[in-house]
C-alpha cells in the first residue's frame, strides 16, 4: 500500500494572503511595521509562535506576555478569515482524486495550528485525508518525524512506500528523518535551490507529476 503525506500551506493550498492579513492585523494592533506576502513566505513553516516572532520588531521578541497576547489576536482573526482568499492550487484536487483512485492513502502533517488546519481541510478538502495532524501541545513539530511515523503505523504502510510532499526545506528534512521519500513542490512559498539543497528525492513543477512518481514507483 502506498501512502502520500502532504504539507498544507504552500503545498495543497495557497494560504499566503490570509496568513499575511492576519499577521498585519496583529502588526496594526501594536503599531508595528506591516509585512508583505513575500516576506511572510519565509516566516511560515515552523508554527505561529515562530511566525509572530519573525514578524515582530527585534526589540519586541523577548516579551513573553506580548507574544502570548499576539498569538491570541492572530488566532481569533485568522480563524474568522482563513478562507477569504485561500484556495487549492491548480491541479491539486485532480491529483488527489487520481491518487485515491489508484489506491494511495492520503494524510496531512503540518506545523500549522491544528484548529486552523481543521477548518481549511473541512472547507477545501472534505473526505480526502485519512489522518490530519496539525501543530498542538500533543505533537512535535516538523522536522521531527514522529507524526509521519505515527501515520505510517496507523495506516499499515511501509516507509519504502511512503512519500512526504512539501514546499520547503523543513518538509524535506521531515521526509529524511522519517526514512521516506521527499517530494518538493515548486508552486509553493520557497525555491528550487532550497529544496535541492535540502536533498529532495524529487522536485516537481505540477501536481500531476506527483501522480506519475507515486504511480510508477515499484
């Protein structure tokens, strides 16, 4: 049995505008400098705590009370506006359908807050994924492999037949740490060089290439 485990932001869905809007909602609240979509592409990937710290002015990053308040403001805004602009990337739904029709099991592991993950998956990808794991106090963040290994165990797949798919170096390191093949995607937030230097087994330009890679693997 083959298993495909996906990152979410920058891999399945283009979420950057809604994330940036939520970050800027926080920045405006504190009268901090606004951030751009391009800047936020390099702030995401390690959970919302790191996202906030990276967006804060340097002299504000050591204040735990400020961070705690900012995280709450961010979550409340984002959970109300998570799909103002967010949508699946072109070809993603067809890819998921093709993989499922070929008997591939599908799951998600992301460092995105689990509440927001649940909202997006339910809205954009209902019924596609067997197991969805977001960031919470109960799990270790990527590139720790424990969530990927948990899904492998629960689905009965083997590491040799498992692929982890994402758009950033964190995703490729996660695949390596779990002993599975890593597929880097170029339609997301990061670059070919980042994925190549991280050691991706495959780097793809279109979702349909993922179907070919997994479908042709023996």
